C-alpha cells in the first residue's frame, strides 16, 4: 500500500479533483482498446506518457516544471 500511495496515487491535499479529469481518458482508451494497429498502440503509448506526466505534475519536486510542460 505504501508503494501505491507514493508512486501511483495523487497527493491527498488535492482530494478527488485530479481523478475527475482522468474520466475523460476513457474515450481514447475505448477507441484504441483492441490494439490491433500501430496507430492504436501509439495512442496507448501517448496515454501512458500523459498519465505519468499528469501524476508527476501534481507532485512537488524540482522537476515539476518539466512534467507540467510535457
């Protein structure tokens, strides 16, 4: 559980607000779900990069500006 809180979950001071915007990712994930073409695989790769950057943009560190720009 400590790994989940440290590396996956959003910081608790923001509440549920960061998770609300992630609901809108269901549409592109649903579009690319069967992963049969390279385009669909690229969409999923970009979504994964976005998720990492989105989560790290909420964490206070010296690289925060980089994650927000990404």
